[in-house]
């Protein structure tokens, strides 16, 4: 079995855990980039650009040099309701508002991924998953927000945590909703490794 050595351009503990659970050796290198949507930019283009800019920021650092055995993965996950992007909530009130918007509706989770290795062309893609929320009562939303879990999550929820009961069903990759579409990522890593 090939052990993939990953430089992860993300400070997300969820992405790191997903890669480690798949048997990868992960070194976190936070990119420190800003995520600001451009006027008229589609959600897909926004997620893809954020991932590409994270990768570029790491590759331009003087202290980072990809060895032949290392692969850089950069990713950005956003929650989209219609064409509205729900970023990480700025406050508890904001989190309650987002979850109230998602209640009883279908939204998309988009993750832009940019994979770079020293010996192959950079690979980029955007994975989409449709998530169906059941109708939520205000009291249960507030109970969830009080836990603090929503505060560093796009769309103010964690499907792998307390919000799992809010989700009726998903269409697509579950790990994409967590933060990294592992099925596609592992397939790309196999191709890069020449397997």
C-alpha cells in the first residue's frame, strides 16, 4: 500500500482527520489567504479560486519545497442556498439565522480542491453534494448553536456532529460535506502515484 505524504494547505482539523483516516501522513501548512467573493463570481468559481489561491500561497513560500514523494492539497468548502453563499457564522445570532434559512430546504455543499505534485500537472476540481435539511424548530436550532459547534463551520453546521439529526438525506459525497471529497481525492492521489 502506498502511503501518501500530504502537505495540507488548510488549518481544518476535519480535513486532516479525513486524510489520516485514509492512511495518509499529513503535515498542516496554513496558507493564510483571504476568502473574498468577487462580484458576479459563481459559487463554483469562488470555491475553485479559493483552493487555487491557497495552493499558490504555499508554493510561493521560500521554505516549502515539494519533494517527489509529497503532494500538496488545498481545499475550500462553501455552503450554497440558491446562489447565496453561507460562510462561517460571525456570531451566535448569525448561526441561528443561517440554520433557520436551511431549515426544510435543499442546499449544496461545494468543495474546491487543488492538488499539486512535483512531477505532474496541477489537478483542480469542484465537488458538489446536495444536502436535504428537515424542517427545524427554533428551539432545537438554539440548543445546537449553544454547543458552539457551528461557529467555525460553513453554513453553521457539522454533519459529522450534532447536525447529523437535522439532515434528512444527502446526494453525493458525505465526506465532501465534512470538508474534503475523499473518494475523488484518493482517486487523484492514486493516479499521481502511478497506480
